[in-house]
């Protein structure tokens, strides 16, 4: 068992966090028909917790009900996604209900749900769409005092400054692809609002319209002192033991 946490970039906007205790947390897992996912990256044997920010198909795997049934994780989801999954037969006891601003202690970690600015829906099994909702983000605090801000799909918004002041994230996972989320310009402002020093870009390059790049983000943040942008490749792991926590 490691004494520090690990963050693995799966592809697009999907991540796997392994806590110091060995708990496996998936964030917005998209395994089914994900064109950016390496062929050798399969569902982990053990999944302890799944975090879901919203119901778009690139964040809510089309086989999510089967994943939950076979892996038996706890689930923290956007409330509208939770209602949808319950209507699809996922039992209520699987969920840890949470809403924006709230925090729950689970698996030796603390999970806080944050605001995000992104309109969403769910593609229903009958081919229609439903459950309109806004997205959310998450703060994940782990026992090694590493805190991760996963913004989810969002535009930049002024209250990111409050998120930075309240939760002091050591690492921010931010979309940079543009078109449907922040691009590099907006993400550069988000970094300054959050006052974060370690950033993992995501939600770019999966399809041609997601044209923002980590390179452009780096160019727009050259003046930010001690900033490290970790442009992980799909499947790559960031070990957090080299990152000094600022949250106590």
C-alpha cells in the first residue's frame, strides 16, 4: 500500500484516483466507445467510489448501471443523474446523496460538491433526452493532505476564487478543449482565481472541435510563478508524493 495518492488520466475527462489506503475512485468514467481510451485500459477489478458530475454521454458511461451492479461501488452523483440511475434500477443505498456546497466523509477521504456552469441532459434508453440539469465539480481531500479540485465541464466563473480560498486545492483538473467548456484562455483565468500551482488539463483533442491545447494554456500562464501544468497522456499516472499539500 502506498503512503501517497495517485491520479491516473484515463482519457478525455475520465480519471482514476487511488488513495493512500488503496481505495479506487473513478471520476466521470467513460469506458464504452471512448475513442481516446487506450485499448489496454479496462475497468479496474476493484472500484470503491464513483463520482459523476453530470449526465452527458462522455461523462456518464452508457453501461453505468452494469458497472455499478458488477463492481458494487458507492456512488456520489449530480442529483439529477442519481435520480436517473435509481429509475434504471440502481438501489438507493448505493448512493451518498450530496449537493453543491456539501461535504461527506467516505473511504478515509472527504468529498465536497462544488458549482459548475454547464448545461446538461441525459440520453435516455428510449432514444429521447431528459433530466435537464447543470453540472457540478468535486473537491477530493485525501489522508495524505492532498486536495484535488475536479472542476467538471464548466466555464470560468468568479467564485472559483472562493473555491481556491476555502479548499486550497493542491491540484486542479480543468477542461481546456473549448467549444463546450473553457478553452485555454478561460482556464488561464481559472488558474489565477484558484491560485493553484498544479494543473492537469483535460477534455481536449478527443474530437476535432475540442481544439484547445495544454501548450496554449502553458503559453498563457508563463507569468504564473511556480505553476506546473501536467499534460498527462491517456493512461499516465501522476504520483502526488512530490506535491506539497497546502491544506491543513
